[in-house]
């Protein structure tokens, strides 16, 4: 398996460079989760989530040049397959969706 040294920004891994396995497309995963065991017995472990962002861009075309991981303080691990025909889960009633479109109905 191929791996790439990837820098991390923010959170508990701030400033570290870790070797991350690449997928079959040659890119690191979109999210990187770091589980931290709970200090107390029986408590749920803490999960820190990092999102892949471009480390820089080329001058002419603006293409991403390398990747880095930025800390996501909300910590909702995303991922999984998103099929074109599947719907996004609707927000609770009375709240606007995250993308800023007005609620339907």
C-alpha cells in the first residue's frame, strides 16, 4: 500500500506529520478520525475528526498541490458512499438546512 506524509493542523495533532495510507485513486481519505479512550471506565471514548483540505494551489489553474488535514471542532465523522439518487437527511423541523436553502413544506 502507498502512503503519503500529511501534515495536521489544529486539535490534538497540531503540527504533526503522519504517514496516511492512500486510496485506490491516489488520494488520502476525506476524513481522518482519532479515537481517544475515555479516562473513566465505562465512559464513551472521544473521537477527534480531521477533514482533508488542499495544502496549496498551483498559480495558473488553481489545482490542489498536496493535501493537509484541518481539525473539525464539531467532530461529526462524515463519509460513506453518497449515491446521486439518495436524499440527504432532513433537519429537525423549524431549523434551516446547513446549505442555506429555505425549509420545504
